[in-house]
């Protein structure tokens, strides 16, 4: 557990930060040719940095350099154990700079510093280390062929791959993508979200300090249409790994279809249920997990459990415990370690989240500038708040009269990212876990798994593959079969 500093100490770090102001291309910071990008502190509205961001010419340049680097093979063909050493060194450099990165992340996205220090940065380090350690431990396969042949099934890096990142976990999503993509030997081009470009740029600088060859990791700040679309349509990019909204994710499938059929992996939205069955015991424990599930990172989380589907028999005692617990979940200045919730990422997003506030709330319900405290509504299953992804700290409570109603209701959504089941009957819980259509189902807890477990969505929550675990390497590698005929060459063949 990280020792937290005081608010005054974090403020002092914030004031001393040197923020990146340009793109990172070809091993150095470089002025992009696109429109300037102003990144603001959403808590104060103040300008943090003006970044010389990218345009499509910069995408062309980055792809050319990435391809050159890949073809030279300094990274792609480096012995796996040596690639491992460099990625482990990157993880160590991030660890050494973790306070600076945590403050940068908090300032840029409005995230509470306690989360940045306790979750985002340590999990990013863990993720990069996990994939680094895997590099020289993945074996390929042979298939049964009979005596006449030997088959060798190998995985090879794709070449030039791109990561399109969201603003809600800028550093962690960067790690989820570059960890396996670099481990597999690719050259990687990253486009951070326009709201939160800072930590990705700093990590690129640290990657070069760690020894990653020029052109192998490049970061192109800019907005979706100016930089994201040219990446999506670029004929020289072999794969795109995207995390963001379902609507934008679908565009990448179109870009791919209309360009070079690059591989596309999408990790998109969710309207995730926490299902509390009639026999859930220890409601204090359930309340603790439901509160964390709904309000962690201000609910700006694709895996937030924003639907509480609860049996009428346990509803009232559970809601009492949830509201009691929320008294300790303070909202305010993201740099104050006493706060569980910081602010929403932008004025536009705060307006969108605010549009869902109506009627009497069980808790919260009032926006204060960019801040919305944890808000709970009792709603019917067809209320927009029970169906649409809000991406804010709003929990919708839906009541069922029987356990049998709960799972069909949990599945009554276009999304399928995560779900949680609470029941004291393990057979019932496992049966429910099997029936729920979602990529990750947690039992008697809320979570996303860890670096070793695949993460991604069913239905419109995802497409094409998984982040995390060994499964993430499928996104960034191609499978090749090499077939060797073992028959004796016929007389007369020239075999030396
Ligand atoms: P949100 O709606 O929550 O801001 P998005 O899905 O729009 O999330 O953003 C996720 C990522 O996709 C960001 O890096 C963003 O710049 C990028 N993006 C947004 N719109 C487009 C687009 N039209 N084409 C390509 N990339 C885009």
C-alpha cells in the first residue's frame, strides 16, 4: 500500500511538474503539424499545457519510422530475454517517477490522487512487468501430423500496431496496450485521448531512457477526427487496439473495412449489473463492494456496476448500509487524499451526466460545478438511468420480487462487459455466473480481475479479442504454420 502524502505536498509536486508539450515521434519530442491541443485541469478549468499536437502528416511520419524500426528488427528480433530486461527497466523507471506520474494523472483527468497513487500507477507498473516477464516464457506449439511431417506453429509480431486510448484511465490503459504489444515485438503508435495526453507522453520518454529503440514507441496527441481517423484508415498499420465508447469503436471497424483490413480489437462501454439475490449474506460486505463498484473513479469506468438489481427481501437493509457507507465517500479537490471522488473529466461530460439527474435521490443528486457526489436513484427497469451508460457516479437501483427475474434482467442490455453476483449459495451463484452474458463475472465481490486474467466484453461491449493475460498477446501477434515434409526425397532430387 502506497504511503499517501498530504494535500500540501501533492500541490507542491503539481507546481513543480514539467509537462510535455509536443508529440513523441522518432525517439524525441517533436512539434506536431496539427491544431494545438490545450489540456486543462478539470477541477479548476485552468490550462495545464498547450501541446503542439498532431495531424495526418505526423501519422504518416510515425508509421514510416515505426515500420523502419520493425524491419530493422532491433526490437522485434531482439532475443526475448533482452526485450524483457528493457521492459522491466521501464517498469522500474515508472516506479521511480510514480509520484510525478500520479499527480500528472490526477491534474489531467480530475482523478482522486489516492486512486492514482494506490491503483492506476501501481497497476500500470504491474501490467508492464507481467508482460515483460512473460516474454521468454511463452512456448509455441506443434500439431499432430503423423510421421511424415513436422508442423511448427509460431506466433509472430504483427508489425506496426496502434493503441487508441480513453480519458478515464489514461496510464493504466496505456499499460494494458503497450505491455503486450511491445512484449510481442511490435512497433507501437499510441494516441492518447485529447483530454488526458500527459502521462502517455512522459512514459514514452521513460521508455527511451529504458532502452527501447527509436521508432518502437511513439505517442501522437490529438483529437479523434484529426489523429484517430488517419490511424484507423492508415494502410501501413497492421492492428488497432481501441478502448472507448461503443459508438467510436464501431467507426474503427469501418475504417479497417475501408482500408487494409487491419485487425481491430475494441473494448467499449458497459451497463454492468451487480445482482444481489435474496440469500446474500453479510450485507455490510455487499454494500462495500457495491459502493466501490458504482463510484470508484467517479463511475467514469466502463466496468462500473451502475445497475444494482436487488431482491426486495434484502433491498432496504442493503440501501441503509450503502447510504451509511457513502457518508465516508467524500467528493472534492482531486489532489486532496481525503477525497474518494474527484471531479468529472470536462464541462461537456459534466453536462451529459447532469442530464440524468431528476426526481428524488436516495443519496446525492446535486451537481456542484464539476463535482457530483455519489448519487443513488430507485428506478424501474425501463428508466433511461437503468439502460444507458452514464459514465458518472449514478447508481440505479432496480428491485426484483424473485431471484428468477434477476438474471434475465441483468442480461437485458446491449452491453456485456462485467457483472457481479452476490449469494450465499455457491451453486446458485455459479449457475448465475454461467448464465450472465459478460466478459468478467465476479462472485460475492466486485472487480476486473488482475493482470493475468483476460478482460473484454460480449455483445456491444467489445470485439475481436481481450486485454490482459496471455490472451492479450493474440491481439498483437499472427499465427503461422510451418510445415516440414519428412519424407525421403525421391531419387534424383538434388538435396546435396
Ligand atoms: P468518449 O466519448 O468517452 O470521449 P471516445 O470513444 O469518443 O470516448 O474516445 C476514445 C478515443 O477515441 C479517444 O482517443 C478519442 O480521441 C478517439 N476518437 C474519438 N472520436 C474518434 C473518431 N471519429 N475517429 C477516431 N478516433 C476517435
